[in-house]
C-alpha cells in the first residue's frame, strides 16, 4: 500500500538523518528523513516518501520501525526493518522535533522456555552444591552464596513472565514429567544451607515465585509431589534424603522470610490460587519455605502464600508440635483442621491449639499489609478485649492490635480484593483485610469479632 515514487532530489534534499541497510517490502535500501519528509530509497531506485506532517504514530520493536501515516484521509503503514539499535535515539529525537510524534519502544518480554529454565536450574543446583560443600562460617561459603545469587538472577525474569502470563502455558512447562521442574527447584531452595544471603531480595523473590507456581498448579489440578529417582544426580538424591530425615526428626521448621518492598502482590488469578493454600505445619515430603496443608500452625510463612505438596500418610499426633503430641495423644484428638470443624465434643482438644487461655478464637489467616498490599500469613488471636496478630504461633509481641470498641463493622470483602474467603475489619485508621482457609472459619471470625469488638452503636 506504499506510494512508490521515482527518485526525487527535492524530496531528499538536505537530508538530516540517514540509516543504511534498511529493508522495505523485502528490498534493502537507505532510510532518509528531513524536516519536510521521511522516505526510503531502494537499491533498484524505488522510492517511498511521506510528508512529516502526515505521520500520526510511530512504534519501534527490536530494529523494526512502523509509521502510521495519513494522506488524504487514508491511513498507510510505512513498515521498515533492519535498523540498528543505535538508530533508535536519533529516530526518537527526529520524530519528536520534526513530527511532534513520540516513538514508542516495545521491549521484548522475557519468555520462559523449557530449555532455558532447565539450563538455569542446573546452574542453580550446581551453585547450591558449592554452597553446601563450603565450610560453615568461612569466607569461601559467603563467596559461594554470592555466586548462587547471581545464578538465581538468570531465571528471575523468566519466572516473572511465567506467573504473570497464561496459566495453561505455565502448567505445560512446570507440570511436565510429574512436576519435575518445580519439584527440583523446591528441593534445592528447601535444603541449601544459606548463612548470609537467606534474606537477599533475589532469594526471597525466588521463594515467592516458586510458591506462586505451586499454587497455580494446585489450582489447575496438575500439581504432583516430585521426588528424584534412580538416574537423577547424586546431589538431588542426597537432598531428598536430607529433606526426609529432617521431617522424620521434626527439624523441618521454616525460617522466616523477611519483609521486602520489592515483592509485588500476585495477580488476581494467582491470589485466588494462593488463597486455597493452607499453611502452618511443614508436610511430610519437604521442608517448605511456607507449608500448605497444615495440620497444626507453627511456622512463619513467606511474604507471599506458599503451597505445599500433599503429604504421605503420617500419624496424626506426629503432625503436632512436640510439646502438644503427648497431651493430644492422651485426649485422643484429631488434626487441627478437624478441630475447627467439629462440634463441641472436640472443644477440649481444639483448645490445645490455642495460645491464650481466655481466647475466643485463634487460627491462621492471610492478612494484607497496610502499605505494600502484600499478603502475609499471620496467627490471629481474638480475646474478649482485643484482636491481635502474630508472625508465629506462640509469639509474645503482636504485629497488630485492635482494641475493643474501635471496630466500626465487619463485612465480607471478596470483591474488594478479588479473593475468596476474605473479610474486612473496619477501624478509624484503616481497613484490615484477612483471608481464611475455608468459609466456616470466615463466618466464625466475622461473628466472633463483631460480638467481641464492635462498637455498640452504628451497626
């Protein structure tokens, strides 16, 4: 649809911008532009010219220039390829000054290819092995940890693209071979022994994305618990053994992931998947950064929700903290999930999980932070005179405290944050958004908070 013209000296006289080896309609030539016109002249003498006054829009992507021109009311796209990256700045300046048009630059998206991820994963595994081989507390170990962080950067953009894109595409990459890719990543992050860089933003970012991917796979029903088998590297087999032994000895506590402003709240569809994830007690098959199907809350989860693979069958009392196993065994009680849903016959056993003797209700929720809007797992305690949240079950100092009489109202807030099972506690200074693990818990929290803390007027 271009207007092909014979060479015109007048059209290109005093050209102020020239770019060679530019392709138009499959032919190589030279791009020229001055204050009056832009054009291209091919090696055969073919010429395309447009007045600068006709240019309405300009876009650039990896050396390809597209100009939307309008002549006599008819739109015409002037398509040119083969520019060098160094041509962008002169073109941008020319179009702004001579045409009053902003040249929009489209950047390539970081796509996660299976081969690229596999290569990056092998590099991370190798870096983790070097960290674990280094002597504890040595300068060499710190250097190996720094090297591992650089290797983590290699997969960061790809993981960001994976979790922000199509869920089915993510599943095709990470659910393949029984979820081997995400299983290998989870095994490494759960077992590598970091001393200095465990709070590094790059490491926290990796933990967060790993948790998000697991949540999406669970939502889609494609998540599988993966274990290395014969034929895998000796390193992976050793890590799997270490992980299993930690669980059997009750040493699978999860280190706290510190807060960071660099973590972005998950997309709505990711949040919905994450909201389905229960957390506190680490499961039988792994040492999670943030466990998912809790039997007893006892750990502080990471900045973003973290799903955990389904555990192998384990005696119910073995899923409880050690200090409760003996007493729970004596009362013949079931898992925490059952406590919260059974009738008064199990009230005595359920109370064993509480940390305050006079509490009305206690349990794990996802609470949204005030400024960063990040979802964090918190142990919440409702007392007759106040509502408190803690980073860990059993902590003394609360992260938040809402006194009686300060609550104006409680309402279901699923639509506010695009999260199922969400409720909001409204006080004068702010709104507290919390997501529970099931609808029964949500109803109980709302009813009990309203009775205990709401102002008597204005309901």
